[in-house]
């Protein structure tokens, strides 16, 4: 990844990226194939998927959204120390 940025070489990697309509999903972070280059993530590489794969991707996105909602990020971000942060995080589960 560093090589792609520093040496300005475009690479295709599987990484976490913010989805903005790719695979029919908006506003969450998921592991997807990306094209990375000198400026960082250039775009999400959306490959053709069949109906079963699309359903699996949507189930995964729904699970991520559910966990984010469950964690209550606002209260976690108010923790004053790393120890308090992890205490709050454990309490969410």
C-alpha cells in the first residue's frame, strides 16, 4: 500500500473503504477491492456479482450497520482514557 502511494504505482488491493453507492450500499465502511495510487484510495472496484453474492454483501452491510448502532459511538468517544474507551466498548457487547 505504501509503495503504491510513495512510488505512484496503481495497485488493486482488498481493503476497508467507505461505500458511496457501490454494491447498492451507502455510508458504511466495508472490506472491498479498491484501486490505490499516489493519492490514496482512487476508487472502489465494483465487480459484477450474482444475486446470491449481492444478498450476502447486503447481509454483511446490515450486520455492520447494526453493530455501529449498538455501540453508541457518541458515548465511546466521550471516554477520557483508552482504558475507559475499552471498558465502554466491552459493555456494549
